[in-house]
C-alpha cells in the first residue's frame, strides 16, 4: 500500500508508532509543499473552511497550542482554544462528558494535551472525531517527534545511521519516548544519558510495553563523555520539576554540574554535532543560554517547522492531502 492510501486509514494520531518510515517520508514531502503557503504575502488557503478544530489543553503549552492554532487558521479552519482552567473541568466534569460536549458543539477534530498518560487513547475509543495527541502525561508527544525528525531531515539529511544522544530527564519525558520510537523507525541509534535515577527503565532494550509496543534498542550511560563521543545529534530534555514524583537527584546544583550541556562538555562531541531541544528550556539547568543560541542548535528551526508539520497533520486527518492538492 502506498503511504498516501495508508495515511487515509489514519483516524487519529496518538503516537508515532502508528506511522511507518514511508508514511513519515510522505508527511515530510507534503509538509515541504505546504511551506510554500507560508512564504506567500497572504498566508491563508481555504482548504479547511467550514471545519472546526478545538484545542483542548489540560496542561500548559506555548509552542504546541499556538502552532496548532496558527496552522488551523492558515488553512481557514475555525479554531477554538479551551483550557481546563476556567472550564467545567474545574467543576468536576468527567473527561468523557467534556469531550462528548465538544463533539456535540461541532468539533471536527480535537487537539488534546492531557496530564494523564493514555487519556487521548481513552477519548479516541469513545468519540467519533479524530484526536491528535498533543502530549499526554509522560507517555507520548508524536507531533513534536515529527517536527524534530523533519528538522533533522532538512538540516542534516538522511537520519538512517545517525547517532542521537538524549541528554537529561528521560524518565518523565513523553518526548523521550516518542523520540525513541520515531528516530529508531528512521534508522538512528539512540543513547540515553542521565543520572541513574532518571533512566526510563521501561524503555529497556527490546521489551514490550503495556500497549504491546516493541521497544527498539536503547543504550544507557551515565557518562556524558562516552555519550557524546560519536554523537551526530544531542537532544537536551527539560528537567520536569512539575512531574518529579520522587527525588531523582539530591539537588539541582549537583545535577547541573554533572549533566548540563555547556561549552566544556560539548567539547567531547564531534565538531559538527547538532543540538535539539523540544522546549521549553530551563536555561542554566539542562543547557547554558550561550549554547542554546549557538549556531550548532536547531532549536529555532524546530519551532519554525512546528507550523507546517501541524498543517500537514490537520489536512491528513480532516482534509485533502494529496501532493497535487496544494
Ligand atoms: N515542546 C512543547 O510541547 O512545548 P510546549 O509545552 O510549549 O507546547
């Protein structure tokens, strides 16, 4: 089956393991075409006119929510933003009643961020409109992963065979999980570097998780020097203080001293290494401000690509997305 017809069967985007390498490359090709719209004087096309997208977020977000809103508006959809805060969530309404209400109001698609891992899966089973998982607890963030893959594909080239080191708080990170699945599907080798207490042991080599996902090989190290030695890419992860269910390091100074990306430790990596960070960054904790602005980083490109990738995903789920349609 060709990727275009395979993607027609995609009812929701819940995690990156729903997509094959061929699907991902097709999404890149389509995204690349959509970027021509962003270069026009009037950045608006009528392809989703009459469709209503609701961004339903129960956790804070800047990049994901604003880029989905911008993507929907460029495609002429009506976009409604809703946060748990200020909604009937605060009066105790159940998740199911909330999303059924949004469906009845006329949503054609829900973009959903939720603090509970698995919440978008539950919703997808219970309502009849497409769901895009915009980050669920510490489980998955598939659209961020597509953005990161696309950024590397554009700026570095073929991902097959690249060595990616994921530095920092992987145990709480939905990005780490989706990154592992997506970059492995594209042929990259993954190394996690973190304090032992921050190792996501559930991503142990070749195990199968509660959803039956078969995990690719991951190398774990606590030694930043060996983690950077052969790295083509370093992805720095935010230290998720808000999710710290138990103490994962004695104090922040010790963590920063041993695992922060600064000029000194960057010297362990090859000269042409490129740096990713999904954001938001805790400057001075997991990465130095100076490094975050250096020409080695792809961080601004990641944010820029978030609009076109999300335009592509909206069209795949509720529009026409053949390569000739744009
Ligand atoms: N990367 C990411 O999801 O950022 P936001 O939380 O700002 O959306």
